[in-house]
C-alpha cells in the first residue's frame, strides 16, 4: 500500500507504478499506463490507498 499523497500506487496486475494526484476518491477508475488494466481506487484509511482490478 502507499500514501494517498501525490505520487504513485502500484498496479496489482503488472506491478507498474501508476501516477496519482492525491485528490482521487474511493471507486475512481483509472487505467494502468503500462498494461491498460482498469483499476478502482480503494482507501483503507486517510493515509493508505491501493488499486484493485476493476472487473
């Protein structure tokens, strides 16, 4: 997992770094810039977030 601040979160499919601005909301959909998998943002707490494959 990574901090919600601007930076990168890891794609669960290919382990590529996906850039984030820090203002994303839970459930926002983005696409991995490397494998183009649709990803959904999941937030565990105010500081912890991760991407899950959006099926």
